[in-house]
C-alpha cells in the first residue's frame, strides 16, 4: 500500500510511476540513453567463459531442474566434483591473456573504494535484518517481475517454476549473505568475492546459451525487441533493486528511514559489487545518481507481461506456509501489495487479502521499525544485534531442513532449451507448524491496543482529577 504524501508539491518536473512520485533531474536516464544499454554487456566475461569451457568442457546436460541435490557420477559410480568456474579462472589466469585480464581486473581495487565504508555498508543490511530481507524478497525480487524484458530471460531458464522458485530465491539470498558477511569475505580472495565472480560467469553462460538458441530459432528470443540477455541495463536494474530500492521505497514503507551516512555507505558497497559483476558502476557513484537510475527504470522499464504474473504467482506459491517465515498466502500477498503498491500488484496478479491481513502487516511494521530504531540508537545493542543477525541468517540459509543444505556454487543448473517454459504452479497444500512472521503482526497490534488503552485510562483519570470527581 502506497500512502499519499499530502505535503508534496507537483510541477513540470514531477513524474509518477506505479504510485511513486519523484522530481526529474539531469541525473535521470532518458529512454534514448537507456536503449543502447540493452545491447551492451560484459564482453570480457563472455570471452573468459569460452576459454574456461575449452580448458574444462561443461557437462553435456544441465543438472536436474528440481530441488533434488543430485551429483554427477563417473563410470565407476563415484561422485564427480562439480566444475567451479571461479577455481578454473584463478588457477588458469597466468596461462591465458583474457583470463589474466579478468583476474587482474577484479583483483585490482578501484581508487574510490574505502574499505571502512564498505564494511559499514555491509552492516546496514543486518542492522535492519528482517525488514531488509523482506524488502529483498517481496519487492526487489517479486516486484522486480514487473520488468517484462528480464522476466523473459528468467522464464527461459525454468528456475522460477512453483516447485523450485523458493530454492532459486534462497540462492540469491545466499549471495547477498556472502557478500555482506564480513569485510574479509568481500575483499579479493574472500568467499563473497568468489561468489560474485561465479555469478558474473553464470550470467555469461546464460547469455551464451540463449543467444545460441535464438541464432537457430529467432522466434525463441527476439534480441531486437528484448535486448541481449543479462545486458548492462538489466544488471543496473538488479543492483538498484538491491540497493536504492530498499533505501527509498521498501524500508520507508515498513516505517524505517536510513540516516544519510548509512545511505552513502550502502550505495558504496553495492557499487563495489557492480564492479565485480562486470557491469557499469557509474550509476552508483553517488546516492543521487543511484536514486535517479532506479527512478528512471521505474518510469520506463516496469512493464508487466503475462509471464510476469506467472512468475510472481509462483514465488508466492513457493513461499506459502514454508520456513523460516511460515507466512500464509494471505499475509504474503498483503505484504507484497503493501511494498509494491496497488497498481503494480494488480498488474502482477497478486491477490487482495483483505483488511485482516493488512492489519497484521501494519502490526509487523510497527514492531520491526521500533526494534530497528531502538538498536540503532545504542551502539552496544547495535553491534550485538548485527552480529547475532549475521549468525542467524547464515545458519538458516544452510540448514538441511529449511535452507539450501549447503552453499550454492552458482553453477549452470537451470539451462534454457526450446521446450522449456515456466507455467503457473498449483496453489500449495501445506499446513503451518508455527505462527512465524505473522506473530510480529499480532504483537504490533496488541502493543498498539495496549498503548491506546493506557492513553485512554490516563486521559480519563486526568479528566476526573480536574473535575474533582
């Protein structure tokens, strides 16, 4: 739900898109500036992927497109180690010019990087823990299905069917956890650094596969209409959805407003991730430019399609009554509509849950915002909260029963093919074993009722005292 700003004035520079209003500036991107970005991409990454495929040919077939964790086996029945493109790149960088160029690029720290600032930016994510995670899931990823061009690429991988969308989202979440885990993890040689390079090469693999299929069958994927798969504009939009979108939309809609220094630090952190991923990092040079890039994409690129509705529905279905949130479909739909607004949610086919679930969302927002402000106000509690949230999130994502079970290596599991598409999954028949995230909604409502009752009692007592009764 997007609440109107009664104090906002409009002029000739005011733009409104999907319930969000902003002022157009010279930093914003016009369609003429964005159009060429649909056809530019990480060429160095593509060239290096070809070299790595020559050094270690990929498996003839993709891994199974289910959530079963099966491994390839050799002739003797022994489990084969999976191909790790990051390790291949690292171990062969001194044997090939292109590989050396990529390896030297990502291991050369840009002059604009301030490692203390990067570490502060990492802390921002965990300071706001649960609301930041919900921002990622229900607006950055689910709301991001409104970008019809990107959806066409995702649908061709089959990775967002109702059966495996949850695992796909967990893999993305693991990536965010890895790059924010510690400063050492995001510096060259760290686990987060390695994951960023793996994702970069995964993008190259997706691009190569789809373009190869489109070359033989142009109707499979029309490059002239959709652009190169995983192009520069798509990547800018993805980083913006992980950085600027939470800052100016997702968290404020949950009652949380970041301090100016937090904004600067968080944008700087994601600028470094953009650099590692081989995409233009210039749109994230300053918070102002980053916000302008996001708003430009909201204005010109959010165009939901029929496939957008399918993937959005599959995400809700895959998360319904599952750990760790244990959210009912009604609550998941309500928080999705709260974060993305009525207009976009309607276009994505998100169900309207009714006032009961909206009440729970309001209660949830009250609890998480008050908890966030309390911890932020006291450095001692802030440090403990950040450390505890880091440990808890990582434990959950790797849990055998409710998480991935083991670290994803971002290999090419979901391989596009001519006969592969994504269809709407059947609604889940699951029962909850706990109230989960909805408990926060009840606590918030109970707290609001208690405060209201207390204020009423105090007011009535004051009235009696003043009137001598």
